[in-house]
C-alpha cells in the first residue's frame, strides 16, 4: 500500500526509513536479530541486514533516489528512472 505525502512515494515503513537506517523504502524490510553460535555453544548477539541498494526511481514523474532491497528490485516493485535527460 503506497501513499503520496509531501510529494514523496511513501508507505507505512517510509517514515521509519527516514528515522531508522537500513530499511527498505518499498517494503520496510529491516534488520533481524539472532545469535552467533560457537562450537562451544556460546551465543553472542548479532544482526542480519537486508541487501539495500540505492536506486533512481520515478516518484511523481521526478527521478529520486531511494533505498530498496534487492527482492523489491528483482520482483519489479521498483521501476527505475531512465538514464539521461528526461523529456517532460
């Protein structure tokens, strides 16, 4: 579900992506937590980060840079902006 707010393509996770780093602007995927487990079964905290890429997309007809995870890019949820000057 997408909303238009202040000229930006937004979704419920977009506001968090402005505050929280390492979140996808499209699906709001963020870091997950778990443990590193050693051979001696010692557990230390760790985080897994989503594979975020900076992508030029068209938002309200203007090219903008957003941070999108690779699953959103590969599934076609992100439409890339054309290279070079756009004819408007």
